C-alpha cells in the first residue's frame, strides 16, 4: 500500500514499502495535482503487487511505464533505481 503526503511547500511525496528489501521508500512527485499523484500511486501499487506475486504487469500499467520511458521521465529513472521497472 502506498501513501501520498502533502508537504508544506505544496509538493507531493509518494511513500511505499519496497518489495525487494521491505523498507519504506519515497519518491518526490513535485508540485502535481492530487489527481496526478493518485494516478502515480495507483500505478506504483500495481508495480509492487506484480513484483510480490511474480505476475506480469497489467496492460495499462505496462503502457504507463512505456510512456514514462519514452518521454525520458525522471519518475521512470527513480522507479528503475528502486527496482520496480526494467
């Protein structure tokens, strides 16, 4: 289960438990809307669930990851550093 925290400067912080080392990990989302932060949270939860169950990613999550990778997103880099994607 992931959670979103609103920081005093208006930025959002996503926290989740890593499936690899069972430690709390944080990803700074920046100044995004709550709707955008919720979408990232939902997708990260799918990534974590897929890692834990050793199942393939759902098609919408795989497409979301592909879009992040193609756009050169810092979020993709961060997810990769955490071992959640490719």
